[in-house]
């Protein structure tokens, strides 16, 4: 039987060898090395007045699109989805997303109000 953990010092002594990160797995930003020409749109139509940021023009696999969407959502800390080849980010984060995409090496054009 294993010893019961009664303190934080006992907890600190635990070792988890099986939880080491897999070196073959790469981050989503490393997968997207191809330069893209993207458009950042601002929209509230068809969403009951809720504001969203749309990223259009991505050329590539759906897995790469989902990985990029996840990276963008995590960067701004909001929700979103991928529909019809577009990334939909909840809220007006167009400037922050454009800066992030430009740092990743993509060309981004601001479209709309």
C-alpha cells in the first residue's frame, strides 16, 4: 500500500515520469509555417448584435485552420469557432489578432469598420 500524503512537502516529493511531454508533438504555431494572405473582418450581423472578429482567406487543411483558431483564441482568451473556412472569434479583438498573425509571418488586411 502507498503512503498517505499529509503535507505539501510529501506532495512535492512525488515524481511523475509518465507525464513528460512528447518531443515529437509540435505546437500549432510551428505547424503553420506557410505564409497566408488573410483578411480580418469586424461583424455583428446575424448574431443578435454580438460582435465577432472574422479571419477569412486561409488556404490549407482543416486541421491547420483549427490549430490556428485555437492559437488565436488562446492568445486573446475568448471563445470562437471555425465555420465555412472562416475563423470566428468572439469580441472585437481585430487589432490584437492582426498583430499576432503578422508576428507569425502572415499578411493581414483590415476589412470593414
